[in-house]
């Protein structure tokens, strides 16, 4: 039965490999609570991006179950495609429109929402991600940071149940990292559930509720940042020592 405490996402024993005999993700079990801010981390090649693609429904797991908001969606990738917003590691792959405005509206047009609702949603994400001046610009001509913000806008405008971001800080300068952090925290305050994949742990750890460490395609730890912090370095994730947890962020209070 669905209750307020039903996790937004639950994976049980999910395994994936491009060839059945060569598993890349093995027996992944994890829980994402509604309204939480979860960090998934792990070294290069540990399987983070492939895990997100399995969750979103772009890759088919070999085995295991995926529960979304209390419903078994293991065999319903369509439901996952519409309910889960995934911002890809490579922002370029997500750009489809001829202008920033067309690009943000692209997904909404398939939902056949009234024009006024589309414009309202567009205005909200454009102001949140500071893209007002770029609305008529061709996406290919945007800077790396602006492209990243556009890829986030295109996902947010769909108002997904669950927002997943793959390495959102890659290629961003300090002000842009701060802007993305502020946006994420504002979304969390509004009740969104956020999963962030990053190995740049020192930029965000202070604000996370839960951390999952992946190594070699397996979950090697899940817990509150204070309880898993000592495990980062042994699993190949850099974190400066001797800094209090509340200071491990680029967003200064
Ligand atoms: N299409 C593919 N075919 C074969 N192997 C692949 C494919 N895509 C990814 N892999 C392999 O799967 C493993 C996990 O890749 P993944 O992209 O999930 O890593 P990651 O944890 O996201 O790494 P990074 O931090 O570098 O983004 C890697 O060893 C990678 O080489
Ligand atoms: Mg990756």
C-alpha cells in the first residue's frame, strides 16, 4: 500500500551487463526517500551513469526489481521515462531545439498542455536557471555552463517526480556551481526528490541526506554522510580531511 512513507524509488537486486556473462552492475539494492537529497558517488567507471540509465528506462536490467512510488515499474520503462527526469552527464546529448526557448518547450509540446501553462512553466525555469537573455540564442552557441543550465531547465520544465542529475558540476565555474547548488536546494525546499551523481563530494556533501557509494558496479555503502564519510577514500573518492561536515559545500551560508 502507498503511504506518505512509501519511498519514491526502490531497487532490489538490480543487475546489468551489455553481455549476460559480463555483469557491470551487480545486485544493486537501494532506497530513495521522498523529498530527500541523495548523493551517489564512486570512482570513474564504477557504474553510476549506467545505473541511472537503468533507472530511467533507457537500458534494460538483466534482473532485479524497480519500484517507483510504491508501484512495480520493472517492466514499464514508459512510466519511468515520463516520471523520472534525468539530466545527462553530457549536456550536448540532450539539446534538441533550434533555440533555447524551443529546446525547453520541446518535451512539453508532447504533453499537449495549454499554451498559457507552457509559457508559465517556461518562465519559471528560465528565471530559476538565469537563461532569460539566451532565450532566442541557438543552443550550440551557448557556453559550457549555459548548456548545462539549459539541460537542467529542459528536464525541470517537465516537473518530474524524481530529478536525477549526472555530474551536474562538470565543466562549471565557481559562480555556476553555486547557482546549480542554490537551484537544487530551492527544489528540495519545494518538496522535490533529488538524486545527484558526482564524485565532487566536497561541493555538496553538507546538504545531502543520504549517500550511496558505488564501486566496481556494486553498492559498497549507503547511509548518512556522517556515517559513510570515512569510507570515501578507500573507495577512490577524494574528500579533504579534517573539514567539518557542515563546511563541505561550495555554497557558503
Ligand atoms: N556502451 C558500453 N559498452 C560497453 N561497456 C560500457 C558501455 N558504457 C559503459 N561501459 C562500461 O561500464 C562501466 C561503467 O560505466 P559508467 O559510465 O556507468 O561509469 P561512471 O561511474 O558513470 O563513470 P564516470 O565517473 O567516468 O562518469 C565502465 O567500465 C564503462 O567502460
Ligand atoms: Mg558517469
